[in-house]
C-alpha cells in the first residue's frame, strides 16, 4: 500500500507549510489526484488518518478531487477530458490519441488552517 507513504509525505509537507504560516492546526487539506496517478483515494484516506496522528493535521479532513484524463487531439487541435481512462480516443472526433495532458496529477492545492489569534505577529 504505497498510499501510506504518500500520506506520510503529504502530512510532512502540509505540516511544514502550516508551521511556516503560523498555524496551530490544519482543518482541511485539498488534494487533486488524477485517475492515472495509480493512487486509490480510499486507501489514501485511510493512510492519511494514520499519518496525521500526533501532528498539526490530526483530526483534519482530506478532500480529494479526482481529475480526469486530459488528451490533446491534433485533428481537432483541442484538449479534451476523456469520459473513461480506458479509451484513449478523442471524445470529439473519435481519433486515437496518446498525447496525454493530464490525469496523472498528485497536487496539494490548498489548506484551511487555524491560527493563534493571541500570538504576537
């Protein structure tokens, strides 16, 4: 289950950013995961709960946005999202295309944090 090691890395990165921002707790982490990333969102959620124990993220919520496969079609000269990752054909003209432009992402997009309002700036 490589999702646990991904969750640990995500928590380390998010905690470092939160501490740098002066946060006392991370409430929500927003993550984008492409369908071709090889990451199982349910396993990542489980790993996240384990990885956050004893950190500023403990008790926080992980919000995962799943991103579709995005391809470029030279015939249509357009990028399009595929309705299914199993079909690497342009959804507009039906031509096979292997020019992948998205779908393998793993990106920490943002966080909601709590700060200590009484601490000196």
